[in-house]
């Protein structure tokens, strides 16, 4: 009797499962397709993950190189700016010294012209002024 009750229970379960399967066949098809896609895609997903990791490492290395190049460029610009300012101050200093030298030379020439009237006449003749 135990075998017949087990058999009856199994048959009842089988009928319920068949009835549920007929009513929800779309879910079974969708679930089967999802399971097949998961099982076949698992290997390629691992490869895709490895490719993503490699791309991330490459991106980090490239970002570090770009940042280093930017820092080097900034250092070179600062150095060039410093050199430019140093040269500009030297040029201004030389200009001031030359102007001071010209001023003293001008004053000396004026004093020599004041003391020598013939030099004034010669200077005016050299300019093109013949009559005073």
C-alpha cells in the first residue's frame, strides 16, 4: 500500500506540474533561455572583465603620464618666465646706466659748447644752420 500511495502522490504532483507548465509555458521558455544565456555568457563575461581591468590599468597609466607631462610643462613655463624676468631686469638696468651715461655726455658737450663759441658755430654749420 505504501507503494501505491507514493505512486498516487507522484502522479498528483506530475499532473499539477503539467498543468502549471501548460499555464505558464512562457515563463519556462524565458527561464530556459536566460539559463542558457547565463551558462554560455559566463566564459565571455570573464574575458570581458579581464579586458575591462586591462583597460582600467591602461587608463590609469595614461592619466599619470598626462599629469606628469602637464607638471613638466608648468615647470618649464615657470623657468622660462623666471629667465625672462631676469633678462628684463638686466636690460632695464643697462638702459638706465646707458641713459645716465648719455645724460653726463650731453651735459659735458653743453658745457664745452658754452665755453667755446667757435665750437657752437661749427656745430650749427654741421647741422645746416649758416646764419645766426
